[in-house]
C-alpha cells in the first residue's frame, strides 16, 4: 500500500497533511488532534500517511517499499491522493499546506500539477537539502559556543570532523543524534520545548491519546522494529536527495504562494526560505513570520499560525465565505487544503 489518508472535520471542507512535521518518514497523524481542532471547525482536514509512514508502515513490506522511495514516486503518490480528495469532496481544487519534508513534496507537487490546487502554503520550508544541514549545524555550533556549553560544542565539532573526513554523512545516525540534540536544546526545532526528555514525554502523551491510533500502534511506531525513519535516512543518503534544490525546479507558481515560518527555525533555515520566497513569482504571495518559533511552529505558536491560515482563507475566497468569529470557510464551499 503506497499511502493512507484520514479525514477529520466538523465542516465539509478539506485539507490533507502528508507525513512530516520534523523528519521524513514520521507521520504526524497521531499528533494532529493536539493542534488542528480549530482547523477542523472550518476545514475537512485530511492527514496523509506517506508510503512507509504511520499506519501505512504496518501494511507494507519495508524492503519492497524501500526500493520505491524516490521523489518522483512520492510526488505521484501525492497527486493520486489529491485527485481522490477532489473527487470525494466534489471540489476542483484544493490548497496544499506543506510542512518540513512535506514542503519539499508540496512545492514540487504544485509546480508540476497546478491545475489541481488553489494555493500553496509552506511552513518549515525545505529549499536546499545540503544547505539545510550546513546552516543548521553552524547555528547550533555558534549557540553552543555562546552558551559556554563545552560538552555539546565538543560533540558537534567531533561529528563535523568525521563528516569532513568522509567517515559519516549529515544523514547518518551518529551525526543526527548529536545534531537533533543540539537543535532541540537551543530552540531551533521547537522554541517552546527545549528539554528533549520533557518534549519526548509530552509527544508520547499526545500520541497515546490520539483518536487515530491504538496504544499498540503508537508503541510499535515509537519503539518497534519497523523503523521507517531509517528507510528515509537511507533515501536521504542518495544523490537524488543530496542534490535536491527547489530553485532548480522552478520559482514560477501558477497559484497563490504563502509562507508561514518561525524566526528561530534553523532546522529548515529561515533565511533560505526567505531568499527563495523573494524569487518566487505567483499571482499572489505573502510571507508570515511567527516570532519566538522554531521548526515546530504549530506547537510554538498555534494561535498565530491558525490566525494566518484564516487570513489566507479570507484572501483566497473572500470575507463573504467566513463563518464565526474566527470564521474560515462555509460548509457548502468545500475548501481543500493539502498539508504535507
């Protein structure tokens, strides 16, 4: 099975989320009840578990799926899901909301199939897979030095030296363990949740209370042997991933283009996303900054993130279609939002 999607809504409008809020290979469907409740009053939010992610993982043979993990195949998966959503809700176009790895897929998807979509919204925007890690690492190293954190600084220097010597890459577990620890500690991953242990306990509690998963599924996903993150880490070591550059794929969007990014996001570096945005040509475009927010913007500043979605909705479809105080979308209008 290539992918699985789940619809949740109190209104008959639509949205899809692909897989990832932070790391390719991890589905977020078991976290969404924590932050998308307000969205569901106005959208039909569809969360998509990509191939080898989330519930899809347990219905797939890992080794067989591993052979099919390519950008082209994932874009075609996303296209198939988008067409299915359009048919199910009776809407010609839907909006793509792409986060982190999903922003890479979502951008490429909208560039390739603009006729399926009303707009693109990116957050934690991936622009250059190699520069992402280079700039993120440099930021973490500088912050460790400024904080006088000798232990973290030493570990960061050590893995970077191994990377320079060609003994490991940015995507190897040894590098990732130190890197993720650093970006968590210094608020790059999440400005609010800097204590890694507390963050893990919080997310585990959120996952265990998810209506989308059984406790067994959550525990299998977190601690089980079928670790699909490793499948994506293997893909991340491929030349295709290493050479992925969004600006080489295009900067001309046939639909409105929006960005919502945290000012402390160096996991997918804020400056790279802004530089790309400045080059984008689109019928409409707008940049929103979330202050004191890292990569996990919907956890760091959910109120403003939701408010910006509402503003985008109003701009795209007009004030007449807004409902309630927050008002986003009338039940009979059926907006589609694809979140990646």
